[in-house]
């Protein structure tokens, strides 16, 4: 008759082998994920570059917040200087909020978040969660969509556009809210 300790050792060995197999599989999946994310970012950059090239506002020069170009003293290459309103291109980084900075400097996704929270502020309603924002925007409230919104909201908090007084609940920050919700 086998001993109890022997049986326990056998079960432990089987469990350890299973853990090792799962770790190997997780490492393989992590490597595949890293490659897929890199490829995704490259495609996003390519799309953004094509968008810049095909942007009719830049080609015609009729956008009032157009980014001016000046020749550099060293080498004569063109470099961008922002206009007085501090306009940023779509899909660019979120600038730090400052007095007089309009929300139009933000990409459309960030503007939608600010608009939704601005409406809540004007109606004297409380903060929103990212899950509630997803539903408001007509998105499925699945973790991937909610986390994408959370990432954007956290970035807006870090740059002074939004406030997160309670974990996971977002509202306009004092500066943007002080401008009647229309920053």
C-alpha cells in the first residue's frame, strides 16, 4: 500500500509540472502580445502620418489654428511652431491645462470625455465612472473599452483637465469647470 506522503509527493509533482507548462505558455503569449502591440502601434503611426499628409486644413492653410512653419537657422529645414492658442494636432499628447487653453487642442476622444463631464457639471450632477462614460458613448461596457476610457481619463487628470476625487469617478477639474465647463 502506497504511503500518504508518497501520494502527496506525486500530486505535488503533477501540480508543479502543470504550473511550469502554464508559465511557459504565458511567456509565449506575452512574447506574441509584445509583437502584436508593436505592430499595432506601427499601423497607428502610419495612419496618423497619412492623416497628416491628407489633412485638407494643412494643405489649404485655411484652419485658423493652423500650425505655422518657420525655417530653421541651422540647415534650413522646416519646424513647427504652435499658434497663440496652443493648438495641437489630432492624436497628439494631452497638453497641461492652463487658463485660456481651449479643449479643441485635444483629440476628438478626449473632447467627448470633457463634453460629457461638462454637461454633468452644468446640470449639477455628480462624477461619472468610465463604465458610465462607455454606455453614454454607445460602447459596449466590456473591460477593454472601459479601460481605454479609463486610460484617457487618467491622462486628463494628470494634465489638469479632470479631477478624480473618488477612485474611478471623474469630474471636470477646477480650471476647466471654472470656465463654465467649456475650456
